[in-house]
């Protein structure tokens, strides 16, 4: 399988992986946000997603941090309704 080599597709993949993490870990994410321990609580899932993302995109695109931005957009911004010490 060829590596993804354009930004649009790399961003799309990053968001899809982040969405899957959010979908399957809703309770853990809410707990992590509420206790300011999000990446401690879902660290394993994030690293698994990051490894998958890295295996699918070119090194140049991986270095642009699209995956990390997708995590913030999908896991944090979309959970503004969760009571948290962060906001």
C-alpha cells in the first residue's frame, strides 16, 4: 500500500483515527477531561492511533502534526460540554 502523500488525505486520515478513538472511548475521555488526565487515561489508544497514522502517511506529512491537531479538535474541542478543570 502506497503512503499518503498529500495534506488533504493525511488530515482526513488523522481525523478519522481521532474520531474512532473518541467513539470507542467516550467514558474514558469524559473522565480524563474531568480530572485533567486525558492523555494518561487514553494514552495507549492515542499511541496505537499515532502508530497507525505514521504507517500510512509519508514522513514529511507525519512531521506536520496533523494527527495531534486532530486529537485536539476531535477529543477536546468537541467535549466542551464536559465539566472540567481545564475550562
